[in-house]
C-alpha cells in the first residue's frame, strides 16, 4: 500500500509536529512556556484569535494514468489537564509523597489518512472529512500506599474540518498538473481570545503526500520548463518540499515551517529536544545541569519532558561527544578533504605547517598582498551596516587567514584608528579579498 510510504518521513514529520511544543527548561513555570503553539495553528473561522482557519498547498505533479495519491493530515489537539485535590477542588499544584502534580495543557497527536485516485480528481475535487469527538478522562492520583490524594482531569473539545484535494491541468505541452490541497478548520466558532480558540484548533498542522506512480516537482528548484507554473502556485500557511531520501520524487511534505527539499534529521541527534533551531549539545548539557527540584517539576509537567530527561541522563560520554559537531563532505571526494596528522587540535595554527597567517599572501586584483601591505577598504553592501562607514578608508594588512571552509579572510588595522588598543590586543577588522584594493 502506498500509505506505508508515508511512514518513511515519520521522523521529520514528528519534528515538525512537536517543534516548539515544550521549550527548555521544560517546566510549566518557565516563562518561555507561557506562550505555546506557535506553528501551523488553524483556528475556527470567526474566533477572533488572529490566526487563519485554513491553509493552502499547491504544487506541480507529473501523474500517470491510474495513479493514486495517499495523504496524511497530522496535527496536535490541545488537551487541558487540570488537577483536583481530594475534595474535588481545582488546584495549580498538588504535592503527593514529595512529587508535584501540575495543571498543564498537553498536545494529543491526531492523524487522518486517506487515499484518492488522480483520475477521479481530474473530474472533481475530493473532500476528506476531519472529525474528532470531545473527550473527558479522569485519572486518580495516589500516594505510595495506594490512597487516592487527588485526580487528573483531561478534557478535549470536539474538532471538525475538511481536507479538499483538487487537480487541474497546467497550460503547456508537458502534461503537468497542479495539485491543490486545502486544510480547513470547520469547528464551531466561539469568539474570544486566542487561548479559547486553541481548544478547537489544528495545531502544527501539516500533510504528507505519496504518489504510487508519478512524480512531484520541486517548488524550491523546479526544472526550467516548470518554473513559470511553479511560480504561479499559491501556498498559504504551508510550504511543499520533496521528502524522503535525495532523488525521491514520490513523497511530498507540506509544512508550516519553510524547509529545503529532502529534509533529514541529523543522525547525531539522539532525542527530541522540541526545538529544531537550537544546538543539541547546548540544550543537552543545560538539561543535564538542571537541579533535582527542576527535574522533578519538568517530569511532572509533561510525559514527553520526562522521556527527554530520561534520554539525557542515559547518555554516556561518547554520545555527548557526538553532539560536539561534525564536518560533512561538501561534494569533494574523500581524498580531497584535508586531514591533519598531528596531535595538536585543528584550530591551533601549528597544526598545519602549510599555513602561516603572518606570511601567507592572497591576490587582490593581480597583486599579492600579505602582512604589511597597504590597502583601501571597499566593503560590500548587505553586510554589517557599520562597514559602510569604512568605504575608502586605508589600512595595513596584519594577517591572511584561511578557515576550515576554504575561505580567505584578510585582517586589517585601520590607519588613524583612534581605537589603537584593538590593534595592540590583536583585534582587527576582517574583509574578503574582493572588498580590498591595493593602496596607491
């Protein structure tokens, strides 16, 4: 079944689903977690929450006759978790045997799967209903002796909506079609603030699509013949990218976060830190440094926070070291990537005898400049705005440096710079060779 292909991008899709779900330090009391649910929020129309009620995804496909399309809509459903004490009175926190039990809003993953024939879509759009009933669950909170000391009450409100899928031809001789996918929140509207609207929202809504015969065309890097039609596609609150391994064109991910084609999780990332834009190493080390009291609160905040803490505490030194960074091949053959055979660290200038910033030279125009050369500064626009004040100023080259990416940076000390202490302490201004001219 082609629906099974949708599982091939489950890891990336989960990262999108829980992006920003719970931020470090993973505690309900943390100010960073006071405002949540930031991505892909579709609220009921007329709710007054200031967020959309629908998203639209358009992309080009090259279908074959008889081809079928599998789609999966995924989102989080807000679940309000309240705490009652033994008398049934709501409370913010209930301590039992030294462990806190907290009020919190959980996210319940929801998934709607469907499959349609592209030939059918040529005739008329398909409408897939989304319906989630309301729920209410009570869970007793007991002490070590089994005596009930309170109750968790988890409540979700009913959700309803539609996924509308259509297909229309694209003018031209190539036989491409424009696929349109609208996700619409039709839940009952209760005007109020955003907090109230979130009870009936599709949160972190995204879709995964799979073709059993045919290909999706990249919206990021389309072939030349398809570029005008791709440019005419309308994408609102959603962005389509090719998914799966490099070269795969049968999978597409439509996400509220702009990604490149074929997004992948770094193999060095061992657990979900709920923040794909942060550094895993920093978050892991900071999480490990939480106090015991902070960890107890984090565990009580959300089961996923408890799992995260367990994963961090189970990491050995070798696993943590893997998070310290990695250099991936950039298209060069393995034998073209320089390796250092020295006990000195790679950042130490002495690790590579072929490099000497004090004597190395670089061409500026057709003239080799090195430490001691007089130059005129012509910084490019688009960089640091303060650099524009240096245009036409003169200076003396102090060093020519090469970084690990193969780029060259020229260190310059300005003439008549009143901040001569910077030069005394080895603090210079750095420019690319094409931002310099040889002084007359």
